[in-house]
C-alpha cells in the first residue's frame, strides 16, 4: 500500500494519469486470498482505470527509461514504487491522503466524552529481531521508557489507555503490561490498522505498517525516525519538546 501510494502521489504531483494494477503480491501475506482481501479492503484503485483495460503496452519503468523510441509512444509505464520521490518530498503523500481515507471508507470514531484518551504503539517483531533486520528493531527497554514518558505527559480529564500492537508472544512485553499497557499481538492486520488509526495518538515503528496507519489517522502521529521521512504534521521521537507541545494541544480538558 505504501508503494502504491507513493506512485499515486508522484502521478498527482506531475499531472500524470495513474492506472491501477490490483495487488498480486504482498509481504507477510500468506495466501492469494489474503492479498485479495487487502486489495478489496483498501480499494486503492477506487476511481482509477485498470492498467489492463487501457489497451496499451505495459512497459517496465527501467525498459521505458532506456528505450528512447518508447518516449513518443502511448504506453503504460509499470513501476513498483516511487519511494525515492516521496522520501525526498514527503509532503507529496498529502496529495493522495484524503482519497486514500475515502477509498478505505475510514472515518474516526466519535468517542463519548468520558472515553479514554487512546495511544496506539506499534512495535516491529516477528521477522524483526536484534539479529535479523536490526535497522527496524527497537528494544523493549527503549519502548518502555518512551511509553512511561508519554503517560507522564498525558495528564487530562480522561483516563489514558495505551495499546501496544505487535507480533509474537505477549510475554515479551511483560514490563509494558505492568506499566498498564494492553498488549495486542498477532491480531488481524487490517483490523489492527483501523484500530491504530482511530487512536488519539499513534507511536509508529520503523515500519510501513504504522506509517500507513499514520496516513489514515486524524490523530497525532509520533514518528520513530527511519528511512521513510515523517509527514509535515507528524512529530519526531527525537524531539521530545515538540512531542510535549503537540500532546498538550490535543489533551481533552473540561
């Protein structure tokens, strides 16, 4: 989804027609039926023609770039992602954010006044360990320190509820459970994205999963830096003064 959104943003920025190819492969999806469920749920082709219906040659981007004779022809240029563009110009994703929300039919819930102020924390585990994909790994100890600090900042008229979303045994997060976090591991990923996006605050991981949740949400996104830069409205975990200011602006008081 992150890859497709980057292509849609590139096309929107330069006035290039986008035509959609349904998902055929998705990391972490175990079956074709699951891939189709992601396609149907997020509906990223909503309002767009399909590439296969254009009646044009579909040319891989690399072949198009090195074949000058193609440049004067009408064709569909197939590209896996435009992360290079959206990483350099992250604000470009805001060009497609609203239609992304509409396509998913996502609207935030309107909680009753006495409902808890909710914080969703995403933690990469499963295939991500300190040994495997260490660039995506954040220690439980560091997450504990961050959540503890957030809880101290979130003093309001409503109780604060923190839910940690991850993979694997819940016991690996026992220190956070003792801190008062609800631990939600191995849940349905689409439902998890929806729940995260409806939180008052999302704390992202080094992951496209929570990055996409951040694009969906109307809440505050506290971003853990990695190679996909933050959106302009997000605040970085590297800047706790900005985090504190942003939280105070959103806390519900009587």
